[in-house]
C-alpha cells in the first residue's frame, strides 16, 4: 500500500534529519582531527547492544518506540529536532479531538475550574532547554531513549494559583489521556504521577505547549504535556487532561508503581520481596507521599569511538561521550577500559548547563586486540551516581 503524501514527507523529513545529524557529527570530528594534524579513519561500533533500530519509529500506541542515535551528537546538534526526539509511548488512537482541549483542575480546592488549551498557549513563555530521559533507557536501546529540546509552556505553580487550595491539600496528581485500543505487554495504561507541592516548586515543572518553537507533535503529547526538569521521563505526563489536589493519604498511581524500581525507590515489605524473587521490579511504597523524587543522577556514557591516524602514521583512538543529570554540572569525570584497570581523569570535559548533555572526549593508544568495556565515574564522592556505580551506562568495543 502506498503511504499518503504527508506520511512520505514526514518519513523523508525524519530520514533527512537523521542523515544531517550524522553528517554534522562526522564533519565536526573530521575538522577537529584535521586541526590536530590527524586523519579520521572511521568509528568503531559498540558491541553487544542488540539490533534495536536508531532514528526509526517502530510500533504503535503503548508499544511505540523511537531511539535517538547518540553517535550523531555534536556541539552543533545539542538540541534534538522534534522528528528525532525519542518516543516511549505513541499517541493514543482513541485520543478525542484536541481543538477544544481542556484540563480539569479539581480535588481539594474551593472551586474546580476548566482550563482551555488556547488560554494556556497565550500564557506560555520560553522555559529553556531541558533534557528528558526515559527511566527505561538501556543498552538494548543503545541508550537512545533520551533527547533534549527547547520548551515553551506555563509553570505548573502558576496554573495551581488559579484555585484556592483546601487545607488538607499537600500533593498534586497530574494525569493524561492514555486509552489505546491495542494493549502492550510491556506497558500499563493510565499515565499519572503525584508530586508534593514542594517538588513542583523545586523542580520548576511546567505544562509544555510547544517544543523547539513549534506545537507539540502527536507522539510528544499534543496538545499539552508536563515537563519536570531533572526528573525521569515517566513523570513527564503527555496529553494532560486532569490536575487534582490530593492529601497525604493518596495511594501511589499505577505508573508510579510500574516505574518504582527504575526511579530508584526502595523495596517495601513482603510484596516487593516476592516480586524481586520472581525477577520482577518492586512497586515501592503504597502511598505517593513516600515516593522519592524521580530525579536523574549525574550520568555519562560514550557515544562514539573514533580511529585516528597522525601525520607520522601512528594510530590512536578518541572516545567521545556525553554527561548529563544532577542538580549541578559535573566538574570532574573519570574513565577506564575494563574493570581490572584504574580510573583516570577524562582529558576534555566541556562546561555548560546540567539541564542539557555536555560533551567529553578522551584519547588512548591502540591496546592489544580484544573486547574492552568503557566505564565512567564521577570524581566527587559526595555526588550520588547510582546507575554509574552499577555500570549501567558502560559500553563495549572490539579492537581488531
């Protein structure tokens, strides 16, 4: 069946965007090598990561996925185009018409209100560039379930100021439309998360109406999504249609329980112990108030390994990677090839904002043939880095 012209245009546009990103990264690498008097011979693939497609959208609804090819990142591509931005869940096929979309603001308030999306769009302003990472990001997806965009939106605190809270209200339940005609074995429908009022204030959470200067796309939550800077993407509720004020007795939502293990919640009680014995993830505390903030720890991973030749014919390798997460930028990063080696400082770590990824690079001479595991660590022992400590973002290469 021949796809409609609009679909072909979107596909060709996405393909062109991916190709442009790859070209920019290769040009930047080649130019940098030329400035150093070297020739870029090529890049080494990472091994043992499966065959998940990069820069291609697969599946539908709850099972829809798109992973960004991190190897294309460069100083010129720090913000991800909308057509390449990662996707964890696709637009629900049962989504009602969005032209007159409203958000119900109710619960423990003196008087419920209905907010129209057009009203919110008129109030929206630039919220800056922020990175979003899926809590299920993993080696199987080549760590491509994260992206960065410049967002336009309205602070959630300003939205809450439209109502008078009743005294028991201590938390905010944000829900989004999540009805799909086809189920997915790896996902639980019903997107919602509960935040403490202090968490809303501290994170700077906002309702996004646009990304990169254009309206949100269908798979990115059009017409309205939540963005919580510095928190995992499972809290960034898409297709927001309800905001409710609740008290400390509110139970954790299905989505909170589903992602409890991935957001580093402590196992609680015999049920979690049983789940873990059966190889399943813990569900965390029964009450939302006891959930820890789903913040992203400082993390780092290599994104490409360049093979270089100097003017005198000597071959060396240069690892290029990214660092992200945390409340403040990481100032010192360490690296090692294989666990039996000692960590050493990364040679070049650029400065910048913790809200986005930053590039780093490190060179090493040709080692003996074999497989090597590239691991990173943050030099400051006072910084919590749970996934890095577990080797979560390590990647492997094969030296022929």
